[in-house]
């Protein structure tokens, strides 16, 4: 059967603009979505309990901490933002005393990109965000903007939004309930996560018009539709809940007809080694009107792949992959 693998949307491309108003400068962060043709094959706070199974005795791996360890300001922003966001705060102020405006701007871009890429539990955030920098460059104030359905964003972006914690918690509970059904340990658990996401997710017919949730873990775990970063975030979210070391990888990919576009997939750690998992590219559909998905494992637990059509973002310090696929 002819296998048509098309590059998927998207790793968020960040565009930072700034304006000066009154005595403070504001930084505006916009995550712009870009997508290409569908890559299908032709032919919180919640009381929900999930099973936690670790795959290694190693200390839990945190890619954000690893990536940002050499940038103290970006790391400080990241940690303050994540702590505040997990508590649903609508205003977070931190000290940036001693840094230039350019340094603050760069740190903001980097720290928030890591949050968008690597924290699927914060699915409720809009991709447009604002920070106000004090005139004396001593503090920044972050006003988190919720996406539609998770609150009411402030009109100017520089005042507190209303965050609908009930909606967020309800969605988180649904996500956790889906993950609770993924059972097993070690390799079998990772395979179950992979299989469950594929079996319950369709790629949208018009990926360029994908909704916010289809770019989030909510898509596969709750709504049943997602583009590539939604698949990757769902896989990481499930791994996070199960205590499996996992991260989201962003970069470029070229399909078998030569089209190139942004793509997202995962690295997962098992028995001390890192492997690639691409639930999006393992989830084709049969030809014709049928929308039935079937399971393949072409992109499951692979190590370094010769002439891999996926190329990671070179600015990111991703872990070194196993030289061979799992079990080889």
C-alpha cells in the first residue's frame, strides 16, 4: 500500500514585538501557528488518580531545567511563571534588576517558548501573551491570557484576565481519566500510551484551521482530533502522569513527496536510553471515505535514524538518542 506521509503542523514560531506606553514597556509574545498538508497515510488540580509507573531509577529528567540552566534570568522567569500558572494566578511579578531590556526580552522569549513546548498541563494558555517591564527595569509583570473556553482575556493584555479555573480543572480531570486507562509498565506502558493516542485521534481535515485544543494534549485525550504538536503533547502529558521521562521535540520534517514543514514529536527514556516516538506519523488513515485509523510502529522507539527526514531545532540541547532502536 502506498504510504503518503506529509509533514505536519507545527512547532510554535515565536514572534516578539514591543511597544512603549507611559512609564513602562510591554512585551507581546505571539505564538503563530503554521501548518502544511495533512500527514495521514492514504489507503492542575484534580482529585483523579492515575497509575504511576517509573521506567528508570534515575532522577526525573526535566528538559526545561537542562535547556535553561545556563541562562539564569530565563530559568528564573520559567520557574516563576510555571509555579504561578499551576496556581491559576492572573498576575505574576518577578525581579529582573541588573539586566538590560534586551536581556529581559530574550529571556522572556526563551522561557515562555519552553513553557509552550514542554508543559502540556498548561493547555489553557493562549499563544498571545504580554509582560509589562517597569520603567527602571527592576521588575516584570506577567498577565497570563487564557485561550477561549478557559477564561476571559483582558482587552489590552496588560491587566489581569479572568481565568476559569472550573473549566480548566474539568478538562484536566477528563485528560487524567483518559490517561488512567493506559496501563502496564516499562515498554508495554509506553506502547499502550502510543496505541491509545493513535486509536482515539484523527488528524483534522483542514489542519491550517486547527483549533487551540487541537494543538494541545486536550485534542487526543478529550476531543479525538489533533495536529502533530497535539499528538506530541498528549504523549508527554501521559508520560508525565506515569512518571516516564519524556520531552517534546520541535524541528522541521520532509515528507516522501518533498514537502517540508514544522513538526513536533517526542523523545522518551527507557532503561537509561533515549528513543524517538512519533504518534502523529504512526497514525495513518485508510484510503477513501473511511476514517478508521490503524496501528503502525515505523516511528516508535527508534534510536538514531540514518537519513531521518525529521531535523531537530539546532538551538535546543536535546538528549543523545540511542544508536539503535529499542530491542535491536
